[in-house]
């Protein structure tokens, strides 16, 4: 079963730009994500789309809804893990620092996203990615 995780570009793109300032539209992944969802739709699937904010606001409810949708058992122990890096993260340790030290899904930040309009490249990327995110977000799997 194809499943998709989405993240608000207002938060994702400034993070990407901080580590990779000359990123391209292709490297944001939003257009590719839309193509993959369309491909799954074309195959007659109705893929679950999980918004990272929902997952972080209500991990248990979101994972429960996901498992119900897929017809698989819920494993509450999967909501927590041991801190530590993973194979493949070595080239970008700073990128994965927060994830490597986490032991569960932290709540999303209550701070507003960084302004994207201050930097032209970032603002253009946001204008292209935001509609894709909003379209996918409208279809997202919602916690029970």
C-alpha cells in the first residue's frame, strides 16, 4: 500500500534552504510527491496521506487511524524508540540532529514558520510548493 507523509512547506523549505541554499524545485520533492499520489490514484488506490503536524499533535490517534485504514494491528510500542542515528544519516549529521536525539513524536512548534518572503528564491519555491501541499493536505488521513 502506498502511503505518503507531507510537511508544510512554510516549515520545510526554510529548513532545506538553511542546509542547501541553492536547492531546486525538483529537490523540494513536492512536485514528485504530487506525481506519485496521482500515480497511486491512477492505479485505483486511495493512498493514506499523513500530515506531519497531525502526527506530531496526536501521534497515537494518527497512527491508530493509519493502522485502521491499512487493516494492520496498532503497535503502541512503535510510538517510542531509542535515541540514536541511523545508517545513511552520516553525510548530514546536523540535518538529523533533532531526530537522532528524539525518543518519540514531539509536538509541533507553536512558533510561526520563518518568513519565506524575505528571500526571493525561498518565496518563489514556496509559491510553487504551497498549492501542492494544500491539495494533498485536503485529502489527509485525520486522527480518529
